[in-house]
C-alpha cells in the first residue's frame, strides 16, 4: 500500500506570522486542500496529546460497557432522556466498528426556540464514575477527564480558526462570513475506540489483500475535521488521480486535517473533500476527531456566488444527511 506524506502546517509559526508569511502559509493550505483534501498540523498551541490519550484510555478501557451506557442516548437505550451526543456503543456486523464518547460546546441545558435547537445544543453528558468509594482507575478521575476533554475541545477549535483564517486569505474570502457561520457553532468532539474486530465482518469490509476495514469509506459532513490519531496506523485516503488508496502514517503530537462536504460546497469546489477509511490492524486503536460545524440555524451558501447550495438550514441538513450512518439511523423521527 502506498504512503502519502502530508504537507505540515506549523500552527505556532502561523500564530506569530506576519502578513507575508501568512500569505505563504495560505497558499500551501489551499493547494493541499484542493489536491488531496488533507494536511497535517504540528506545534499546536495548547495541545496535550499525552493527557488526551490518557483520557480516552481511561473512558474506553477502564470502564465497562454497562458503566458507559449510563451516558448514552435514546438511539441506543429507549428509556434514556438524552438525544444526540454522549456515548454510543459498538454496533456489530456493520462497516463501522467503533465506540465513541462525544460532546458539543454546551455544558448546561437551556430553553431553546425549536426542537431541533434543543436537540443539537443539548448539554454534554459528562461521566461520573467515581462514587462514594472512589478509587482512581487509570490514574484519572471523572473531574480530570471533564477538564481535559473540555480544554482540548477549545484547543481544537482554536486550531480550526487558524486554518480558516489562512483559507480566507488564500481564497480572498471575507472572514466575517465564517465568523457569522460559527456563531453558536454545533461542533462535535469525539473520543473514538476501534477495538480489533471480532464480529461478523461484512463482505465490503474484506479487502483482496486480506486487510479488514474498521471504518468504511466516507466523506465527512463537517466544515473541516481535525484528527488526533496518536501513533495508531490505519487511516487511508483515496487518491483521485491514481484511483488508489494511500496510507497516512501517524505522527505523534499532530492533527490530520481534512475538508468536509460543507467546506467544499462553501468554496465552490476550490477546496475538496476526500473519501477516507480506517483499517483494522488488530490493535486497540484510539483517535480523537473534532468536527467543525456551523450554528444550527445558519444558511448554507457558496461564499463566492452567494447562492445557497441547500434550501435547508444547517441543523436540518445535518440531521437528514447523517441518518445514512449506522450510528445515527435511529434518530428521532419527529426532529
């Protein structure tokens, strides 16, 4: 399998760059986001990979599925009160074999104007595994887990904003358009665990060379996705020119960043979303993607022409689109 060496963007240098240097960085970002739809960020201000991986291991490997299911949604437990974000378990015999814990930016529920807003802006479900006879498991408490994940959520969001600034420079887009789009942004931060597959593997997940797919090929729906894959291998992208799958090797203390469908549409195809997948290499694999999303009530437009590419507002568009993924197929029908 061929390997693709991603261009690297040093976010600390970008943060301290002058106008000319930012123009140079912007050309690199736009070029890579058009050619392959992926790049890598390094020297990320505030990023603590060691602590984030510790949090992922603590949640997924130090607690039972029964414990984690206390923080699931109505899609997986009919008597549960939560609808959207939280824990979702492995769904066996599908083309996506993973369990996840996810949050948005909100920690408190509020009185919202519509059912859709209530759904998308639901407060995070922070786990409390400690109890009266608390003994730390994996060297972390529930409070430390919450503080770590919330802090890294903000680090990812700041990194995404840095990249958007470069995109605006490179494509001559008024940055206020993104500022408006991200008011009350509905971004999702997810801690993913891909264990080795022990289920009935669908035929489409069995490759001719004997490899097995853990997460099937897909485009991301987001504006962009920023992914920490630590030192775990398995991520592959589809190269348009060669029509081959290219492996992206992991690099500690970095984010792999890719264009989502929304950003491709917002830029009239000047940046392109690329199909990707994850292979099962027979190990406990952790990753932590951040999906940058607009506010629930934002119009979806081509920033160049001003024309809407969807008649639906973001929240409605997103709910309708993600229902094709197995983990969202049981979304409430009255949304």
